[in-house]
């Protein structure tokens, strides 16, 4: 599950939802966050993954 968040609370929301979907569907879920920065994208100077 790819994701891109800009603060810790958003990351935790994505993480808990991924854990819930894994339990509901009885399968593994892989979370894949962005690494680095996106200087040419507006408001994406900092990411949390």
C-alpha cells in the first residue's frame, strides 16, 4: 500500500487502517512510504513515512 503523508498523525492513521484491513481480509499488507523530498511539488517539502 503506497502512501505519502506530511505529519505523524497522518502516518499513524494510515498504519492503523492498514492493520485493520489486514485483519479483516486475513492477509499480509505491505506499507510503502516515500523517501526523500519532492522540491517541485507544492507543499511536499517534508514527508513522514
